[in-house]
């Protein structure tokens, strides 16, 4: 539960960039401080020890003769004037019996020095013992030689404070650099986050607009990099969505919106090579149209057809019908493509009844206006057809062909004005009860076997 809530915490892009850049910078600074501090501290300590050794050797040579002659005044004079800035805090001269002959600081030696003097051996080796006196002091032991013979020992206690001071300076410098780096990281993250978030906000705004159905939005690339490529790809997606939407709108001129959406979502339902399946075919044709068209101007004929077809097409599409063909004075409608459903026969019959009601309503309105009217005969049949794209590479049409189409057309030709004739095959596929005339067996032109047809009297 904790991890789930944590993953839902929203952190602005600025904070992410700032924390990341500051972390990388601090890691680099700390590592650099550690390496540089150790390196410089080691070099300063070596230089300090070498300088102290040179001073001690020079003083040992100067003291050799006075020590041999036991000239204490000259010895004390040499010890009292160590080089300025050398960091020497105390000088001692020991005789061969390890007793102190001279000391620049009167007082008791600390335990570390006393213990060291007891273990001091003869020899001419120069040695440095760290932390011998006060916290940061070291001891340098130099033999005093005369003519190559050791006659005493010079003890030089010097401070290592210069090393600590250098270490402090380095840390102070890196602290200033760290503060400057933090400020630089802050403003760098601010500028970079704005550069990155601006196109992201534009894309977010455009995405919300698309989600509301607005495909007119577009995003202008603000950079020639990956973000610019993303914006171009987004604009390309909008273009494809526009094409898809235009295609869907074009489809809805011939089929209902739910069928158009289903075809767009499942294009595999459109069988390019054709497939045999059950469909319901409806033909509607104007009675006496030839005579009417001869007596009316062509513009008035077109206006008449459009005024009747407008409500008819809306009814067809609302019942999931596919307008397969418009033959001037008639239309062919198919139910059950691209996929046949058990409800298609009922939809086709309800569509036909609604069509006759809409035609009657339009005719009543035109009579009141003194305009010519027409009446339609409708025939419906259920049967197997070949469904697919038919035509050539330059002109293709998604339609149905087969004997069932001919039967539906012949049934429609037998219908009178305002009538609906259906085949018994359709009647048997209906789920609801309807009032029909008794079935009549008729021989249709071009059809070998007789077909039983019924006249719809009123909806059940």
C-alpha cells in the first residue's frame, strides 16, 4: 500500500532535474575533495618535513664545534634563532649520555619524548616521529656529527599546522564551489525544465482537446531534437485521426454510425475477396416515377427526390441499414453486413414500416404546399449472398450479389403504392408477431422455384 501511494506522488519535472543534477554535482565535488585533499596534504607534509630536515642539518653542523668545545653560550645562541616561519616550536640538544645539554623551552618533557629518549640508539639516521608533543607537533631526530663522529643529538619539535591549514583551505574552497554549483544546478534545472515542460504542456493540452473530439488542434515544434520529433509524430497522429474521422463520416453516409465504428475497429470484417453469408435485402421504389419525371423540370425532380430521401436515409441508418445502391427512383438497402445478427430481420421490417410512415408524412406536407407527391413500394427478402468488394482497381464497391438480391427486387416490383411485401423466409426469421396477409406462392421472373410472399398489414 505504501509503495502504491508513493508511486502516485506527483513530482514536478523541475524538482527531478534539480535533485538529479545536484546529486551528481555533489558526488563529483565530494570525490574530488577527498582525492585532492589527500594529494595536496601529502605533498605539503613532504615539503614541510624536507624543509625541517634541511634546517636541522644546517643547525647540527653549526652546533657541532660549540658542542665539542662545550661552549654553551654559543649553543644557546644558535638554538635561540631558528629560521622564521619554519614552524619549529622547540629545540633540544642531547649529549652522548642522552642528557639534555640545551633546551629552548624550559619545562618537563612529556611522556612520549621521555620514552623516546630512553630508547634512542646510536647512529646517524634522521627520523621523524609524528604527534610527539602537542596535538599537531612532530619530532625530528638529527645526529650531530664532528669529523664523521657522532657527538650528540639534535631534537627538533615542529608543528604540522600548515598541513591542517591547507586542508582547511581546501575544504573552504570546495564549500564555496558546492554552493556555487547548487545555485547553478537550481537555475540550470529551472531553465531545462521549462524547455522540456513547455512542449509537454502543449502536447497535454492538445491531447485533452482531442479527447473532447477537437481534431483542429496542432502543436508547433519548438526545438529540432527528440522533443521536436515527438511533436511532429503527434501532429502526424492528428492527421491520421482526421483521415480516420473523415472516413468514418463518409461511411456514416451509407451505414449507421455503430456499423461504421465497428468496421473501423474491426477492419477484418470487410472481406476483400468476398464471403457468402446471410443478409436481409430491402428494395424501395417510386411508383409511376417515369411519368412524373417526364412532366416535371429536372431541377424539380431532383428536389423532390432529395426531400423524400433525406428522412428515409436517416431512418435507414438509425436501423443499422447499409445503403448499397441508389437507382434514381429507388434504393437498395442491406441489413447484416459486414456481420449478420439475429436482430437484422426485425430491424429491416421496422425500417420498412418507418419508411412508409415518413413517406406518408412528407407527402402530406407537400400536398399542403401544392407540390407533387410520390408513393413507394417496398419489398424485403432474407437469403444468402456474396458480400465483398466488387469492381476493378480503379473502381471498387462494397456490395452484395446473388439470387437473393434478384428475389428481393422482384418482390418489390409486385408491391403497390404504400405497400410492404416480404418473403416467407424473412417472416420465419422475425422474433415478433406481425399482421400479414396469407402467404401467396408466386413465380418470379428469372427465379426457377416459386417464392411465398406476404403483405404486411400493420406492425404487431
